């Protein structure tokens, strides 16, 4: 069967591999439909291996080369005898995190924090950029007919965004700054709007992305941080110029994090959702003087899928708005990874299919 496999830095190959031959009673065989290229995949491509295992993974035993793809929708081909919540022919969205279910964190409902956690498409024998894949029963969330295959593939990154919004405590009437309008930032904007935020401000240097976000008509102000003092601009549009209630950093850059700290009001909340690849210089004294809360997020609770499916189904979370490319697996490097890692990139989300 066809599969997109990651070997190392700048080394992704479309190859023929053996189909899965075995699965446990609590597992499923699925046919991936659409798979998103994630920022984590891009980090692996440019600077990896990072989370893809060069030596056998502590929980899954997977090792490079790795079939990529952890944001994906699929059709159920077969189920183990212990699987009861989905059946052959069902369409699913894949929750890709895998972990021991009886360790310290999982026993407390914090499965995503397990120290042995792996991920389908990053540290698992199978991934979404392939003709077939094997996943665990808890990785499969059935989607209704009203949700498209493309939307089902977008639920995973939407979970990252919604978790950031949750941790910030966004509610009806909140004022929110989102720093960075890449795929996760764009989804965070949509999630904040769905949560009832009264005013949403955006900081994003890419002009094309700013135009895209502006076209949605849900933001109060959208700024280029290279040309404007974002914190100052945002404060002037809040009550008594105090700043926003919540600021969410979605790009993983020191300057964006510090802008969030400057823009948030006293006793406000800053959420760190973007993944930093190095250490950042910050001003903890400002944190103290403003008495703010700093929240950091890692992945998402694995129980979020039904909630996001409901939001998408209701029309309140239009996640397909960030999809702007659909490509064949054979073009995954030239029209996918190379496009998304180019300095001139203006795309948000590119989806890949091995069946085109």
C-alpha cells in the first residue's frame, strides 16, 4: 500500500509498504480519507527528528521511518471483537494520542500528560498519510453525516485551539487577543468567537493571513506587529484602556508572548499555546505587578471530540474556513511541506489524500 514516510530532516518519501496484518481485539483497521499537515510535522521536516523516535518509543516501540499524519478522518474497514462503539463503514475523526491507560496521569483523567504518551502519525507504526492504518478503539470518534470528511480531519487541530480557549476562561463577553494567526491561531479565533467573546483582536505579520481573518468579519482589530504597537492599540479599545481579559499566544515566539503579557489587563490570563523551539526571555516582574495568570497547554484532553463535533455540527465552529489546499500524497513535499515551510507561505491548512 502507499504511505508517506518521514526518515529525517528534509527527507520524506512516498513509498510502498506492507498492509497491516494484525490488530488486537480492541483495535480498528481504518482507511484514512483526508489528513492535515500539522505544524509539528513541519518542525520535524525542518529540524527533526524531534518527537519522532530515532530509537524505539518507550510505549509504542515505534521507530523511524514514520508514516506521517495525526490530523485525519477515516472510514472503518474492520473492527476487533471488543470494539462496540463503531462498526465497519462508519466515518470517524481520529483522536491520535496513545498512552497507558493505568498510569498516574491517566488514572486522573489527564491521559494527554502521560510521560509515555505517543501519537498516531508521529510515534506509532501507522499514520493518516497511508492507504490503511491501525488505531486503538479510544482513538476513533464517529462523526455524523452532516460533518464532511474534511471537517472530520480538522477536529484534531481544533481540539488544540479549543483547549487554549478553555484554559484562558473565555466566556460570553470576554475580550481576547490572539497572537499569531497560523492554523492554530486561526482556529483559536473561531473557538473564541464560538465561546462568546465580545471582542477579538489579532496580531499577525502575514498580510495574506490578515486578509483571510478579516474576511470572516468576527474580529474587532487585526494588526501587523511589525508596523504597530499591538498592546497599545488593543488597550485603547478596552474599558478604561486596561487591556484584554485573555491573551493567547499561538505562534511560539518570544515577542508574541511578551505582547500578550503587555496587552492583558491586571488579573487577566495569558495562555501559551504555541510551541517554542527554544527558551524565551520574559519579564516575570511584570507578571507579578499585573497579578496575571500564566497558563501553558500541551495537546488537549482526549475527551474533547464529542464536544467539537457538536460545535461543528451546529455551525458555531466553521473549521473548514482554514482549509486552502488539497493535494495528492505524491505531491506532499513539493505542494505541501515545501510550500508550508517557505518564507513566503500564506497558506493555513493543506490536506493530503493517498486516494486521489
